């Protein structure tokens, strides 16, 4: 993403406080979560609600006793690697191939709850 990724990360990082939606989702206590968001607001909400620290995949390794968050489009901490176009997605998928396998396994073995929040 280069310059565009850095500009997007700069804008996204302006949000410092989780919304009510983040806190409500965090209060569900899910151990396995998947997001397309680049921000760190869900991680902050989980830490605030119950003090848990999430493993963020694909950068951290998840474990059976540690809850985890799979970020399938990247993270603001790595703006040169966030997904903004199809080409970026293909590159991200190639670099983090096991993450895609985790998502596929979850889709085949778990109930899926989708949450969307409209931007103002």
C-alpha cells in the first residue's frame, strides 16, 4: 500500500476510544474473533472489559488457553501491509497463508456471527 497505507493508518489511528459496539462485543467473551478492521479498538475494549490480552494473528501465535483475534486485512501498526486493493489482499494472503486456513476452518466448524457498523 505504500503511501496510501500510511495515510489510511494515520486516519484510522485517530480513533483512540472504543465505541459502545466494541465494548458490547468484547463483553461477549469470545475466545476466537475475526475482523477486517485495521484499528486496535476491539483489543482495547477486551482489555478494558475483562483485562484479557488477545493474541493478534497473524503476528502473535494463538494458543488454546489465550483468546485471539484474527486480522485478515492487516493492522495499523504495519501500514505498508494493510489490505486496500485486491492486489494487496493477494500479497497479504501469500504472506500469511495459515491465517486464511484458520478463517476457512472457522467457517466450516463454528457458528458465525457477523457484525457491521455503519460509519457516520
